[in-house]
């Protein structure tokens, strides 16, 4: 039988007050209050970035992956030894999957020694041929000393051969989202079809920082000793700027001087990549200038903490009538200084949620926009489980779901 319109209106009016506050919370979550910062020149437009010597460069916000500035950053170029960041990523991923361990004994094979050892023109670590060393020691030799011999030995240990390891590199690159990158070897030695871009390399650095922070931490080691030989990290910024904690240098005749650098000041992390520079010092000077420019004219704010409720959502047919929604990881947003108050967070959630709902289940998304452009977007997840209600609860909610849908 059709429910009279007046009766429907009376019931709906009685429930309006109860749900009004919830509806507001669902559509306009409130950011965490900003920390007061100096107001000097915040209202001024951002000046152009510093002039960079090199073929391509980029400055990226690590929180969002957004490019703050760059030139030719999608041009395919030889990445030289920055390649070893990808090698580190693959090793860390394979360790996390339980396929290799940090205390594995890695053999410095004759092939690794001949192709990447002391008798070559490239960087080497100096592990003795036909002897083993723990995987983590070999990896630090690759990361800090940029040892080609160590990179080859590690690749052979993880995948059986450098060709097989390169296949793994390309698979992980695709998973990370590197669209203009193709790896042929784990070292970065010049080879046909071995290329990347400043943009992709910055995304790679961001992924290593986020996914495998322990492996990333090796990049800030200033020197490393193998046998009687101690070699310094070639990233000059480690000595010039205390906020810099990585990432990797690269150089050969085809690539020029390259540097992927990263620094963290407060909650803000920036990543710069300079490719095709003219000298070791020039790549460091330019990278420092980019980082300083980014930190000066952009700021990062934490809008929401992980696992803290930012909204509630009605749940039908559940033992509980609502679920709390939040983000699984802190939501950080980087914007031009002085524009924090112009950020607009909104939520996109299903019109109806029906139990059961598992803790951690994706419910919708939270988007943050500035001047109509999305600057950050994260999944909204259930912070608590909602079990299915009893028979009569489900029956009652079924009726009200029908009522509201009419």
C-alpha cells in the first residue's frame, strides 16, 4: 500500500535534525588547524625557480608527487648511477617478500669483478673476487660508494643474472608508475635502451622513501669502508645541508653529472633531480638552490592524522548504526606559502552503506582542492568494523531503506 505523503513528510521532518550534523561532516571535513607561520611576503607571487645548468631537472613534493618546477623533465636520458636507486628498491622489495635476507652471503663473482671492479673506469666497492660478504654490507657498498661491482653481485644473487634482475627492475618500475623508464642493467653503465627521466627518477626516490625507509636510510651514510679502502659518498650536499639525507649521484660521459637529492625540514620533504650537469660541484650547487627555493616558497601541512576519525557515515543493517571514517596514512598537502586557508577538503562516499563493514575497508575518497585543482586525494577507510545486525534490525532497516528510496 502506498504510504500517504503527509505521513512520510512528518517522519522525515522528525529525523532531519538527527541527520543534519552527520550530513555536514560527510561533505565538508575540517582540516587540522594550521601552525602559525611568519607572514612576511606570503602574499607575493612565487618568483621563478633558479636557473639550472643541465639537460633536465625537476623539483617534486614528496607528500603528493606533484611537480613544483622543472624543465625537460619527461625527456628520456641516461640516468647513470642513479639507476642504483632502482636496484636498491628491488632488493628491498624482494627482502620484504622474504625472497632474500640481509645476512645472505653474496658472492663477488668474477663477472661482477671484471665488469664493475677496480680494473674498470667506473666506481667500485672493492669486495674481494670469489669471496662473500653479507647482503646488507654489499648493498651499502653499492649505495655509498656507488660500487658497480657490488650492484652486479647483488643482482646475480637476487635474480641469478643481471638480465633477469633488469626484468625485475622493469616490473617494479611499472608498479611504481614510471612511464618513461627502461632498465637494462643494475649499475647505470651506458647501454642502448637504458633510460629514464628526471620526473620518473623523482617518483622512484619518493617511492623508496615511502615504501622502504630503512633501505633509504643507507643513502645518508657519508663514507663506507671495504677492506683497507674507505670511500666517501659523492653526494656533496650531505656535508653542506643537514636536512639532506639522500639520495644518489651519477656520472659517465654519456649522462654528464647527475644528482637525485632529497631533504626534509619539519613535515616537508622535497626531492630534486638534476641531469646532464657540467661538474660534480655544479650539480650540487643547483640541487641546493632548487631545494632552498622549494622550502622558501612552498609549505607542507598535515591535514589529517592516520587512523583518526574525520567524519561519520550512517550504516544500515548493522549492529552499530554508524562507522567512523579516516585515512590510513597522514594526509599531507604542499601548497604555495600563504594559501593554506584556501584549501577545500571534500568527501565522496556512497549514498548507502550496508553492514558488514571490515576495519580498514575503503569507503570513499577525500579530496583537497586549491583554486579548483585537486592537490591531494586519498582513500577514506573504515576505522572500526561494523558487524551485521540481528534479524529484526536488518528487517527494520530494510523497511527504512525502502522508505527513503521511494
